[in-house]
């Protein structure tokens, strides 16, 4: 599995997207904090966090005794910059071509 | 519309894996001939010792705006361990309100995780700098403030791996 595969796989799950949304609102949370927002066992939440971490979407840092979870949007940005931009660029240029073609006909 | 974005976070952590040596990544962060080529394109200058001065001068792209000062970011080196770790203070001067938020703390951690692959982690401690935090997170991109760290790091990866920056 390459990096992009891991990101898409990690995002293809509502619980993991929920966890990312929670971290977006307030970053640097502990497992206990995140677990409190989900009707799921601690082990289940840990498993989801591990998938997010291996996809690079969550980065953990130690702060004293606590392990804090941070949202890392860079992998999504990489996909955006390499894929989404490429396709939207083509759409825009296709529209520009269409415009000049129609204007020539007029 | 996005003015309602409020980040309650005070520390932001960003990580990217780059197919390059730690030294190449270090140079790309600390040398003006490299920093001119990606992200905001400013020219970084470091006096690489604890207490040494740090500035980013406006690059070609930002200089085009008449209101942009020559020095757009300033700060001081706290810890320099090339090519592994750089800890410094960092204050944005392009905007009066952000400048008034004062110095933030920025750490770059550079680790080789396998032959030819380097992991770069950026930790930006933004206590007391909520306006800057929106910009560094990329939350002000639609207002023309660039895509913050996610954009800078994506562009840096592209530059070091392909020799070319991202389009646009």
C-alpha cells in the first residue's frame, strides 16, 4: 500500500472522519478525551487512531505523562496538490477552450 | 465567511515524509537560496547559534506588494543541532495585528527514517497568537494568505523530490 492508499483507506470510515473532525475543532487531545466522545470501547478508538497515525493523518507527541493526538492535514494537502488541482485545472482550461470556440463561432 | 473560524488549539503539529537526505531538508529550511523557491518564497537568514538572529526577508513574489515590509518574519534561534533539530522564536511582521501577538515558538525536527527518506515534523506553538494560528493552519487561504504550513510542506516536498515546485 502506498501513502495515498493509506490516506484514502483511513478516510473511508465515519468513525475516523469523526475523530479528525474532533481534532480539527480542538487539537492535541488524549485518548481518554477522544474516547469520551464516542460510544466505543477504548480499544476500538485506539485501533482507529492507529490507522489514522499510520496514514500520517494523526501525529502523536508526548507531553509529560500524556500522549497527545494532533491532526496532520499535510497528507490531505499532498493529495489535493497532486490530484485535485490537476483535474480542476483541466476543467478550467476546458471551459476556457469552449469559451474561445463559442466566441469564434459568434 | 471563514472569519468565524476559531482555532482553540495553541500548538499545531505538521509532518511530511520527503525522499531526500536530512541535510537537504535542513538546507531547504535554513538557506535563502532554497527558501526563495517554495511556499511564501521569503529569504530566510539565520545566525545559527543560541540567541542568534533570524529573519525572513520578503522574496520576489511578496515584494510586489508595496505595503510589504522588507523583513516579514523575525525571531531568535533557541537551539540548533544541524541537520536534526532547530528550535526558534518566530513573529509574523506582515500584519500589524499578528505582529502584536508577539513571538511564537517553532521547532523543526528532521529524522532519517530509512535510507533516502527523511521525516520532517514542524511544531508551531501558537499560544496567544490566534490570528497567526489561522494563517499557519491554512485557514485564511481564501483571503489570499496562502495555505499555511500544509501548503509550505507540500511545496517543499515537491521541490526536493522533483526539483520543481507545485503549479500555482
